[in-house]
């Protein structure tokens, strides 16, 4: 009787090992790709968010560049200076040439 009990334990152990092996294969070939797909999906969503924020920042930078160009226009600066009471005078201008 003892031998039969030992044989059953060995058979149960083998069955357990085989079931464990099959579960691990199932996890490897079925569950792992699902996790990889979810990670890829999350990463692509994050990439799209960053691209949207980049395009928004590019638009804002272009708008600010246009504003800077408009604000630094010479005619505008002269008009603001005249409104503030400043006059344009060429007497204080000194021109230095290359030979001097």
C-alpha cells in the first residue's frame, strides 16, 4: 500500500507541474500581449497629448512673434515718443566710420 500512495503523490506532482506549465504558457502567449497592447495604447495617448500641447505652444509662439514685430515697429515707437513729449533730434547723433 505504501508504494501505491507514493506513486499517486508522484502522479499528482507531475499533474501539478504540467498544469503549472500550461498556465505559464497561457500567461506568456495570451496575457502578456494584452498587457503590452495596453501599455502601447497608453503611450500613444500620451504622445498625442504632448503633440497637442506642442502645437498649442507653437501657435502661441507665432502669435507672440507677430505681436513683438508689431510692437517694435519703428513708426509705433516714434508715435509713442511724440505722445510722451519727446522730439526727434539729429544733433546728438555721432557717426563713427571704419577709419576712425
